[in-house]
C-alpha cells in the first residue's frame, strides 16, 4: 500500500523524509541540520535555515506567474457583500501594510496582537507581520476585555491591530471599547493601535495612540520580505490552560511552512489553483493553518467566511458557497454540521445547489460522532473524513490521507496516524494497554515539523504540561483506543473518562449512542459525583427542530439505547433536554464547566463562551432532576 510505504519511510528516516518535503519550500539559506536534538526533548527542525512565510504564501506565486489567480474570496452574508483579491493584489496590500507597521516602529521579533473579525484585513495583518519578521498573536474578535488584557501582558505587543467592530447575526459587536478597556487593565501598554474602521460602527480614536488604517496606508512605502530563521516564531496562539492562565502556543517558521504545505496535497489532495474552504475563524488554529497559511503556501484560493452555518440566512449557506465558488474541499467543525442537521434534518437545502465540485468534507475541532458523519455523507454523497488534531500540533495527528491513498473509512475513527506521528494508547504508568482498550493517547518524540516547539516564555510549563508525565512522549490529553488495524478512536479528553463503580467509561462512547436517537440533534455527557458509584453519567440532549414528542418518552428511549449498546454497567439513568449546549466560540462543548455546575464545585465564567446566558438554562435543567445534590 502506498500509505504504508510513506508512513514507514517517515518513521524510519524522518530527516530524509522531511528534508525532501522541505525542497518544495523557498529558502534564502538551506538548513544546517534537519533535526536538531542537541537539547532533547526540546527538538528543533531546520536549524540554521532562513526563509519567510509571507514570501512562500504570496510573493512566490506572483514570481511564478500565478499573480492573476484569485488568492482570497471574502464571503460575508452578514453584510451581504463579496470581495476577491488576486495574489498580485494581495502582495500589494500586504507589502503596503507591512510598510505601515515598519513606519510605526514594528520590526523583527516584535509582537503584534491582531483583534479582528473575518475580513481580508485580518489575513493581511497576519501576512504583513510575517513579512517583516514580527510575531503575530491573533485574539478572537470580540473576546472579553479581561482576557485580551491577559494576553497583552503575556506577549507584550508593540502594536495592536484591530477593527472597529465585528458583525454577528442581528447585532454589531463594537471591538474598540473592549480594546480600550483591555489596554487600561493591562500593565503593558502598546506603542500604538491601528484601527480599521467599518461602516457598521465607527470607533472613537485616542489621540497619540490610535492610527486610522485607511488614512495612514497611503503615506507609507511598500516593503520586501525579510529573511528569518526557520526556528524563529511565526505566531503565538493562546489556548485555555487548566490553571486559568492561557498558554501561548508558539508556531515556528520553517517547520510550519514545510508541514502545512505538505498536508495540502497529501492529506487534502489539493492542487494549486483549486478552491479550498476552511469554515472557521482566524482566531483559532484552524484559521491560522487552513484559512491563511496552508492554502496560500499551496497556491490555492481560500475563502474567508463572515457568517454562521445557520441563520445567515438559512441552513443552506454552506451549500451556496460551495456551489458559487466550486469548492473542492470543505473543512469545518462537527458542531457546524450538527447545527445544520438540527435545522434541516432531511437535507432539503442541499438539493437546492450544485454540489458537484465537492470532493471531500473534512471534520475536526471536537470528536465527530458517527451519526453526524453518516448524515453528512448521505446528504453530500462524498467521503466524509474525520481527522484529529490540536492547537498545539497545528495540523492533523490522525487522518485519512486521501492525497497519498484513501483508506477504508471506519465511522467514529480519524483513521490512522499521519506520517511523522507514532501513537500509543497507555495506562497511567505509561504501559501500553491492550488493543481496543481505552488509554491516554501519547506520541513518540520527536514530533514532526510544524508542531509547537514550546510555550511563549514558559519552557518549564511546556515540559510539565506535555512532556513530563510520559518520558520521550507527547501527552495529547486525549483518551482513546487503537484497533487491530491501527485505526485510532479518540473518545474523549483524558479527564472525561469517568469511573462508574470501578468501570472506566468514555463519555464519548455514551454520546455516540445518544446521538444515534432519531430525535437527538446533539448531546453532551458528563460524569457527575455520586456517593455510591463514584460517578454517574448525566446526558444533556438537544432535540431536532420540530420534534413535539413527550420529552420523558425520548429520555426513556435514550436510557434504553445506552443499556442495549453499552450495557447496565454504564448506569445511565440521568438525562435532561435543553434548548442548546454551552460552547466556546469555536464550537467546543463546555463539558467541564457543566460538570462543575452539576457537582456544585466552584467555577468561573469561561472566557471563550459563546453565550453566558446558556449556563443559567443548564443550571435550571440540572435543578429539575435534583442536581447539584444538597
């Protein structure tokens, strides 16, 4: 098999494998060492090499005659507008904005926070930072002022680039008051803020600090790309930490380019010139990797989407965009498809559009339950590829690498490890568990290029959080099992494996059964404290639109489903029906917060929550079945 040959080569000769992949990247100076293990377990790739992310994403395509190809399509149903930029136009706008950064004192190694909605200027800001060797840190637009202040103090930006507002369905979210409040809270003060004014809400400016993007851009010169070291940081992306202190995940330059460009052909089977759409946000890692960098490295057309899977204006917006722009690969989160399925369970909107261009649907972001995957496959009639990755890894750990060889799909599995990844399922002491038994999923070091080399200014925390528990291995924080064919099944976070009367059960496995009920649109299962059994599973069910059956009957049926599919050992008897689940803005269900509410343990409002009011509804639903217990 072609995949087996590729995978074996990456395992046996990682330096030769990745050096070959690196030949497809533009280098100002080749590397001294492909893999530097002089400070193991802190490995580095392509040490001594010099390159530039922006050159590889933009300038190289103009130089190679692709300047008139569309690079970016901005599709904004919330403003009813569309915009396109060719690679030549993108280079002009990026080089000019880089000139504005430089004119205001930003240079090599300086940090720049980008606080923007899904507009082309967000992408331009990121690329402009990379062009001059500055390190960008994108903070999701509309993030709370306190959380933005924490990030300002941690990365100490020389400048902040922001928009006056973002636009949500039915409302305008003003960013500037949040930004001003965050800077007031922060101990570190940026030298300046560049503000892109949107017509939906014009921001007031502070003299001496704030710069109007449009007014200032005409007064600066274009600048060329600056060679930087392969080991220099490209960006810092903050992810929530268990201590409440955000972790600044660092992505390096050379490894990031090599890995992401390699994935576009080998994982996603994308050819230069084709249209690729990652329906995410630049504030998340998917947006960094697959809205901005990987598609542009590969010479694709990428879509920047300012909207929602439902409500902008209907559950057919994804299909319209695929049809209008002849999208070849769509990549989004399972939660987006659950939302579409809930609003349009029979897939009536899919039939309204020409979907013939679509080759694959890729899902990631949280575990894909088989029911959602099967529904998507039936509606779109294309392979639906679940793949598993994390903010820390920057691209997939496990995937069906359709550009190498499409392997048989097993519903519920992100297939096998991607070349460069060697995975094991282990117990708490690091010993391999039996085939098919749930354990902690760990990866053998060194990790492949493009993964994070450290946390920003927190090398010890990096080691303690990821490398210290299982020697010579990366601790993913996810639990799952590996079957006899080497397929990986990611069932839950390691802290979501619950212990019911001595039996270790995956909440993901129970969710899989609940999601198979025809009336259930999506669900979440928590392990709540129980004096007798230690923990009991509690299910939160969201029903499909239009379901009018008696709720108690549906709950009884789900209890029986779990009993039939998992067995009495699951002790599943507790369930509530809710209108919606609390989620982060990226679509992850806030199971840990829900558990704390049910257990009556201290909790704080998650900074990333999409709508805080949902937690009041969850609290009331738990109270209706006697939780938290007095």
